[in-house]
């Protein structure tokens, strides 16, 4: 499952349905914010920590500007685009 934490995107494997449910709510909150500009659902998850299947903890990124910055970096190409004329 995909989360944003520590100013990065992580794809983590979850061990239980409770964690998966929290991440689902988080991803819905991110989508709601990017579509509407309303951060209220992100605010409800402020300080929320999730663990991956190996026990590593991640604090979910809920600061709107940081969420946008992560999304903008994801949209940048990894390799330069070469245009032929």
C-alpha cells in the first residue's frame, strides 16, 4: 500500500486489516485534499503512525504543502525526455 511519510512515498506491505484500513482512509484524505483543497480529512489523521509487515513505523504525512510537494515530485520524469525534430 502507498503512503507518504518523511517527505517521501513508500510502498509498504501491511500485516493486518486495521493498518490497511488506516492507509485506505489516508489515501482517501490525500485524494480529497488534492481534488478540493480541503485538508480537514488529513487533519483527522495528524500524528497517525502505521507499521509495515516487518514492524517499521511510518508517521503519515498530513501537512498539505508537503503532500503536494511529494505529488509534484512524483509527476516529474525520472529520465530526461528527448525530443526528435
